[in-house]
C-alpha cells in the first residue's frame, strides 16, 4: 500500500513538473516577445537628457513632448537629472556608448564638445535662429537675473517694499535689519555655495554681467577680477553680522529656494528659471527688482544677454532626421509661447521680445523680461581647465581663507598669463 502510494505521488509530481516545464516554455516565449518589444521600443525612441532641480516635477516641456509623441514616428524620452549632478553625468555618458540623442549643455562646455566633434551642426537644419554666436547648439532661451524679496517680511521690519535695495550698500543695510528684527525666524539674504559653480556663476558672475560688470574686457582682451572686490566686501560684511542664511557654504540652490518659499529668507538673487521652481509661493507676497549693483553710476546700458537652455544634438545619433523634426517643434513659436506662459523659459526662437511684453496672464513675471540690449549674447572666453580653480579661489575669499585683493589678483595673474 505504502509503495503504491509513493508510485502514485511520483506520477503526480512528474505530471506537475511536466506542466511547469510547459508553462515555463510558454513564459519564455512571452519573455522573448517582451524583450523584442523592449528592443523595438528602444530603437523607436530618442533620448533627451535635461537638467532639473526636482526630478519629480512635471515641466511644461514634458507635457509638450507627451503631445508630440502621439504623432511622431519616434518617441522622445526625457531623462531628468538634477542640476548639481547633471554636467558630470552628461560628460560620462558622452564618453560611453550610452550617449543621449539630445541634451542640455552648459555654455562653458561648448568648446570641449566642439573639439570632440560631439555636436551636430543643428542650426543648419533650422530657421529663425536667434543668435549667430552659437553654431552647433540651439540657444532655446535666455536667462535673466533679479532680486526677489518677501513683501510681508519687509512690512514687518519697517522696510518700504515698494522701494527695494538698488545698490549693494542698500542691500547690506536691509539684510542686516531683517536679520536683527527677526532673530530666529528669518535671515536678510541668502547665498547657495555648496555647488561652487552654480553659486558663484549665478550669484556673482551672471547676475552682475547683466549690468555690464564682468571680469573679461572684450575690447582690451584682458581679465580684471578686481571688479568683484566690492561684491565680496559687502557679502563678507553681511555674513559677519549674521545677515546671510546660515551655512551658506553648505547649501544647494534647491534648499535655499525652499527656505525662501517658507518665508525664512527676506531677499535672494535668482534667475527666471529658478523662479519657476518656487513652490506654493503667492505672487503678491514676492517682490521683484533689478540686481543690486555697486552704485547707480555703474549701470551699463550695453547689458549682456545670458544664454539659458542650450540644446545640443549628438552628432553620432542614428535618428538625425527625426531629431531635426523634433527640434523644429522645440523652436517653434507655439512651443515657445506655451513654455513662456507657464513660466518655464524666456524663448529666443521665432518669438519677438515685444510680443512677450504684450502678453497677459503668464507665469513669467514681466520684471524678468530683458531689455532689448540684453538680447545679444556674449560667450565666455575661458579656459575650462582653470574654471574649478577660479571657483575655489572665490570660495576661499567668501569664507575668509584668503584676503579679497590677494585672491582676485591671483586670478588676474593666472588668466592673463594663459591669455598671453
């Protein structure tokens, strides 16, 4: 009896094993099909690598791409990377087999990418090109910088919110007053310097470049970093009197933006692109003004426009025709208007500045719109090898590790020696 039962069990087990093998065989066929579909899917996609502050946020660009994909032969797949890691990851990908088809690129890396022949001459395929100084990338937008301030905080401490600071000295006085009167609640001003490049490039160089204050004199072909002496003096003075948000050298941009949105900061300098990322901030609580400058006499009417999103195309991509069609949509008037309305960019392709100024009910505050004189871009004359050294010296100056004049004179010597 016992033997018969065992034989019966063995038969049942054998049948079950056979059924399982058949099922596995069927599953394997399904797996093969899914793999093929995945491969087909990859072959029918175009990767677009973009820089974001928060990779969970849905951008207007993402919504437009979703609409575009409904009728396109190849689907655009967005690969979102946070801004602090973006350029490093892009560089690594461009040196591997995992190159994106389309990507945002920082201006300072253009020469390197051109030298390596990584960029397609995309502008030869497009019409309505906004600027002649960029041959191999699409200057999709321009960036402007402004001082933003919390109107409620200004009112609470007795500052005139209708007359924000216009000079660095006024910025210093207002920042100290806010910090002293709101001890433990709010700081007068904020810097974000953990990412040295983003911090110093945005807060020091680009913000003041818009007022014609920049370390490179194109006419003289000469570098003079001493032009930033007063900026460092004022920032260190504000910091020494606890007027700057604590731990400025350890904070990233996204953290500071969140602090401002929570009314923990009275003033900060941001770009129109940064303004887009301010979460849940009521417009009537935020004042927008020009970037404070050295003094009123320093205002230069020949302002320099600053590129915003620069779009590059991988010269080795297998989908050039489809990419060109997408780039035509990307630079179209309809897309530019939509992304401007949503506050995402100030477009430079196929849209006139006067047209933007006349538009109503848009999320890009009109205060961020550039003057006509700012629409001519000037590319940086830089040696990428020494950029990190430049930001390191800035960092040592702001933290007090180097005397201001010594650090700036060191930069003059380095850059002018390279230039010669």
